[in-house]
C-alpha cells in the first residue's frame, strides 16, 4: 500500500516544489492534480517528460492524475468532444509518468435532484471517455463526492452500471461523506469492492469545516476496517484541505498529515500493508 501526496495540498506552489515536499516527508508517490500550476491539459509534453525524470530520480510513483475533465452531465456533443481530446492528452501524460488512473468529473447536483437525461448524458460521456482511455491501457476513476451524482453508494454504483465499462472505477473519498457514515463505513467499502481503485484522506467537522487529520469528526477506523475487509492494497492519498498559514506553514501541515495518517494506519487492520 502506498501513501501518496495529493498535490491539491500544495496548490499555489509549483509541481517541482510539490515533488520536493513529498520527498522530504517520505511519501511513496503523488496524485497529481490538474491545477494550472501542476498539470493542466495544455502543459508542454517536454515539461511532463522533465517531471517524469525528476520523479524517477527521487523514487516517487504517480498513482493517479486527478484531472478536472468534465462535468459530463450538462455537456453538449461539442463539449464532450473537447473532453475526449483532454482525456487523450492526459492518457499520454499518464504514459509518460507511468500512471494507470485518470480522474473524471461526473455531474453536479445531488443524485435525487438530477433528471434522467443528466444521468444518461453523464453515462454516455464517461462511456466514450473510457473507450478512449482503453486505447492507452488506462483506467478512469470518478470521485465519490457530496452534491454530485456520485454522492451515495447507490448512486455511484448505478452510474458505473450505466457506463458499462470495466475500466471505470472509484476514487473513494470518505471525507466528502462526513455527515453520512453509511456512505463511508465498512458496508459501503464492501459494496464498492474491486471497483475501488484509489482513496483520498482528509478530516473535517460534521458542519463541513476542514480539519487536520485526527482533529475532525471523521471515523477513519471504519474506513480502515472496510479497506482491510476487501483486501485493498492501493494508494492512500493525503488530501488535507486546511490552508497553510503563517501559524501552520505548508511543510508543517504536510508533516502533521503524513505522521497522523501513518499513526492511525499503524493501529489498524491495514498496518501490515504499510510500506
């Protein structure tokens, strides 16, 4: 199992600095976000090659490209074609970076509020994106998220069934479901099963305020138990949303997060899978 740094944590710094931070604090790899300062779809290929060389030199693996391609739910045919071009571009980047997973954005709005046509457009767009990704041997992931079509276990599994492609799976983000333990506990993880390919970790209060890991209302003991039950051995991506400040500089924040997550995992059924 890998501990990866989600570069959303290092937003506002360069990807070079993000790599340096991950190296300093003993991460196994990165999940690179499609931020303008990290990996936008129009970044020159030569720059991605440079990143790949840098990552190899420091021994960091890239687990996922967390792109912002989408949302598909309100996209017309012309917009979908643009999304597919971006998928191709990111799959080329993934090849250069030795990465298998590429995130897509689904549809905004809680699932019970969305019209059937939104479900159909989302599924069709993702189906086309999956077929493009398959040409490169890549898998797409959709991130479980409140106020999106993938807000609940039922809605996420329904969408995957509608898409009908084996190379589309899940980035499981328990922190997006803090008010609904039924959507992040062992039963939820069991239902996701082998379609769960990536995990994000962040803490927050029941009111949605962002917290350092261990200082919010998330019960990660439930998450670790669920992941152990399904034999998960992929990446745990640290994605703290607390903003760095004068009182808590970026380095101190990152150090706290990896140490707190490691300590929590060490007391869990996943302890033996830590690198």
